[in-house]
C-alpha cells in the first residue's frame, strides 16, 4: 500500500473514528531484500505513522506473510523480529499456513484462501496469549467541536475555473446575508499562508440568491488555493472553505516523493489513470517499466538522477527528472 493511503486515513478518518490498530500483511512484495531489510523498511513506516499521528503507542499487528510458492524464511525472521522487539507491535495472522491449495497462482488467495485468511486474522486478534484487545492502546477519536453560532452569510457555492489569457475566474453564490459589508478574496501557494488579492462589496442584508464574480489576473503557476473572508460592518470575519485550482499542467505536481528512496507515486487530478511508467537513465536507456499501476518500486536503482515518463489514459504524457537517494 502506498504510504499516502495510510497518511490520508490517519489525517481524514481516524480523528473521527479512532483507531485500534494497523493490520499489516506485507512480505510477498519484499522479495528484493532479506529479513533485516524487511524489518528496516517496516520499522520506518511504523515510526512514521506514530510520528504523524502524534501517538507513540499506536498499535500494529504484523502478519507472518511471505508465501510465494513456498515460505521465505528470511522475511519470516524479519517479521518475527519486529513482533518481538518493537513496542506495541503484535502478532497477526500466520498467513503462511495457507499453502497452494488456497492460492490460485501460488501467491494470491482464492476463495478458500480468503476465508482461511479471515479466520487466521480472527484467531490472532482474539488469541488470549496475546490479549490484543486489552493490550493494544487505542488511538481515540477527537471529540467534535461545539456547533458554531449561525453565520452572517450562507454560502451556497464557491468555485473557480481557468479561462483564456491565463486568468482564473472565481464565482460564489450566497442565499442569506446579514450585516455583510464585503468579501475579501485571498490566495495561497501552500493552503496555509494566504494573501489578500481583492475585495467584492456585499449586499448588507439579503434573503435571496446573490451571485458574485472575481477575476484573478495573475494566478500562480501550478496549483493556486483560494478562500473568501467575509467581513461584517462591525469588523467581525468568517472564512470560507479552501478551493484549489490548477493553472497549468506542470508535471512537478504529479510525481512524488522527489527525491525518493523506495518508490514513486503518480497522482492525477482529473480522474485519469496511469497507463505506463518508464524510467530512463540520463543516457536514455530504459531501466524500469511498469504498466497499469500508479506506483513503481525503485529500491533496486543506484543513487542518482533519472528521467521518468508517464503515459496517462487521457493521452497526457508527463516527463520529469527525479532523484534516487
């Protein structure tokens, strides 16, 4: 699983739902390393989740899972070492017990293997010797904030689009306005630090839909973030949600991380999928290629600079220089 999926879960869902543990069944994809290498990689991921969640007791369950037409004993030893030496890491299901009869190609589970895997995970979670349900220290959800008082302005919509001459058109609609003096339009390159770029006079008091439009004559290259600050006659302010607009197709926004050590991730903002990823050395020789995937493993490459070429389903071709560390 790309780490960005774990990060999104920790930041978007866990604050609302809480988290008992992260269940990991990695191993079959780590055939390029040994037990020590497996332990090193996974320990870094565990440490990163605990750092980013600000919870050093975040529990992990590590499955014994490295079966590919047989068991890789070196990877198994790395999994056992993680379980034995890292605090708050528990033994998950022993999926190596599922032999070829539960796998349609010697690796991936068939229906029988899926059922057996579910049973093994159940048994690991309920194992009285581990007593996981008592010993795992849950990451608790964040209590929801108290509801805010009614806002002086009801914002029905706020959106924007790039238009000709490299301008950005912002539009928003209000259905109710009370004591509304004006809107201040703000923009940012990082969605954190915003600068005011203009104002738009409000209606004061209104109970009907009011349409507003503002033109940003000089949007940033790449992604620009916008928000509205509504200002009352008495100086009180409220801030809208943030919207993000892309004013060009700079490939720097598609390929990350860069520099990278283990893998590269390809993202798109229009729903298109990755058809093919090709990595070339600086002499133009192909060194890696992968089809129908948004991630490519680069651990085997030597340190240095490479060229990546990504072909998307919408026909777009992304070219970019990346650094392997």
